[in-house]
C-alpha cells in the first residue's frame, strides 16, 4: 500500500480550512461573510491540487491520463448518459435527504452556495470552475485514491469519505449542522462513484457527469449574480 496516497486524501480539506481562516484573519471578516466567495477560493485550490497531481505524476514518471486510467476509444455514449444521470439523481437525492435529516425540511436548499457574485466573476466561473474541479477532485480521489491504493475496500471508502468530507469546508462555516449536512449530501454519491470507478476503471463517464453537475452549480450562481432578487426570493422561501 502506498502510504503517500492515503496521506494526501484529506489534503483539500486542510487547503480549504487554512485558506478561509487566513482570508478571515487578513480581511477581518466573519466566516459567514466569506461564504459567497467559495467558488473563487475553490478555483485557486483546484489549480493548486492540479499542480500537486502533475508534480506527483512527474515523480512517478506517468502522465495525468495514466494516473486516472484514461484510455482512448473505450467510452460508450450509453455509459456516459447513464452515469451522468446517476450522478445528477444521486447527487440531488443526497442533498434533499441530508437536508431532511439535518434541518427537517424537504426539499431543503443550501442557498448560501448560490449567493450573488460580481457578474464578471460569475461568468469566469462558468468557464473555469467546472473543468478545474473535475480535474482536481477526480484526479485526487479517483486517480490517486481508488487507482493507487492496494486494498480494495480502503481504495473505495477512504477516497469516498474525504471526497465527501471536503464539501463540509466549502465554504468553511463553523456550524455543526451545516458541516454534517454538506458531508451527508455528497457521501452517497462519492461512495457510489468510487465503487463503480473501481469496477470499471474508466474515468470519462464519471468526469463528464461531474462536470455537468458543476456546470449546474455555477449556472445558478450566474443567475443570482445577474438577478440578485432571485437569490433574495429563494432565501425567503
């Protein structure tokens, strides 16, 4: 078992915690006030994660494609459609179930995740956040996690655990209910993704599905940024 791969699984959790604490201290802002900037912070941490992955690939004398197990001409359109639908359904279902467990509300929507940004930043997010998040997270948790850990069940459940846990700190809000809600929202999806990826070893359908769900998130941020009254209406619901 390659210990470094296990050690690196929680690294994005620490990245988000440290970044938000430093931002809070440097700007003298409350964590809650910084939550609207989570997508901007995520982009920078995504680039840092991608740089780390490429450094590891270089040390291992492999490419990023080899790390995640990419092979040309093995992906079927049917597989992409089915797995993308699965990610959307399980992803949304996990959020609704977690909202009911933590807040006794169904459907519950975490409106802090779609707070308005300056429109220019929201537009940049559309092009940058989905692709960098997909490359960073799937490279770390699927490529460096599932692909590189020898023990079968540890290879599935350890990356899935930290894949879900990182969302408890995106953004960092020191509220127990919120952190549990964020963790439980993603845990069913990350376990299923890691298990199915372990069986199939083809990252493309999972990365495409992941990209689509990220697009849906930044599209909502763009919508509330263009029309802040939509956010106020959703917040009042």
